C-alpha cells in the first residue's frame, strides 16, 4: 500500500495524495490558463474559419441566451487576464457591440454573414498588429 505524501502548495495550502506531485512552477501552470493564452487560441480558430470565406462574407458569432439569439460580426478580440475575453464587433445595423465573457462561460457558434461594406477591402480580425492579434484591454 502506498503511503500518503504531504504536499504544500505555493499558497501554503496543505493537501494529501497517494504519490508525490511533479514539481513545476506555479507561474508555468497558471500561464496556460490565462485569458491571454485562451484569446490566442480563439484568434487562431477564428482566423482559420475566416480564411475559408470569400470576399462577400465575414466571420460572425451567434450567441443564444435566455431564449434569444444575437448575431454580430467580429472585428477584434481582447482579454483581461486572468479570465475575461472581449469580443468587439458590429450588429447587422452597424451598431458597435462588445461582449465580455469569463473564459469558463465561452460558448458560441462561428458563422458566415454578409459583409457590411463589401465594396471595401476585407479586413482581417484583430489586425491592428498582425504579430499580436489579441489586444490587451486595459480600460
């Protein structure tokens, strides 16, 4: 029978397990769960979806909550670490919207919607800086 091993977390919490836990930095463990990393993964998924669309369509998000559905075009992503994701875009009437969600609550459908201005060049999502597509929201 294995002996219980006493472990102390960096926060000083004591817990017991049947075997010793691997050693790792708490910073490394938390970094993978930050909204900034989640935002980068979302951005990659949205970009792949967008690359499949022709110039008459753009990426839209369809959200359903409380029996109501809303669809809006997505123009930018942002985040507030440790856990909030921001979606910026416009409704079909041109009204600007910002959706703020906790990373644990994100669930949406990517859909193709007609572009608001098909005569203008197609903008890519969140491309103020192509290298860093997720803009940190400081306000």
